[in-house]
C-alpha cells in the first residue's frame, strides 16, 4: 500500500472527510459542509519526523505512518491499558518498536490518548485495520455532533 492509495480510500469510504496537508502530514478531518473551522481529525498520514516525534524514523526513504484514533476499549483490546502521557518531547513507554514496518503499535506520542499507528501497511494489514478506521471515523462524527450542537 502507498500513502496516496490510503488517502484516496479515506476520502472515498468515509463521508464528510476533508484532508489538510501541512508539516509533512496529511490530516483527515470529519467536517461536513465545513461547519467547523478545521473539523475533527480521525486519521493522519505522516511522512517526516517532527521535532518531538522521531520514534518511527520517518527519515527513511518512502516510510510513512498511518495514525488513527480509536476508542479506549479498542485500544485496551489491542495493547492493554493506555500508557502514561510522555514528558514533552518524549515517547510513551510500552516496549514497542515504533520504527517497525507493517506492525500495528500504539502511537509513539499519542498512545495515551488511544491513538494507534502502522508504518507502511501491507494490503493484508490495511484490510485488518479497516474496521478500526471505521471506528475512528464514527468517533469523529460523535465528537463533531457534540461540538456543533454546543454552538
């Protein structure tokens, strides 16, 4: 799988999604009719290391990371209890190799918020995480509804 194919999948299979590219990453926001200034993001495709996020070694040629926010119950089913929030510039302490390709792991920085990730997923791995992408989208819809009803 390549990041363009994954990006196209996210836009074609999840209604109300708008991609925004900045800082070496494309964020996929749920924001139908652009009712909010940005929307609620549910997935990102990251292509380069950031100042506080180098654990995945995205500086390698053609390496990218798909990130998605899942429910706490899904996170627990996959990895156990969420870890503590890392210190500024730090990485969560779970023992995972955050640079391993085609391996689902907690997000190295945002795992404490029930975000997960995978570097360069194979087609088989992408098929396995499609239900998690659908869950991330559904969570974004619920957050969007809460935010827009308060306005």
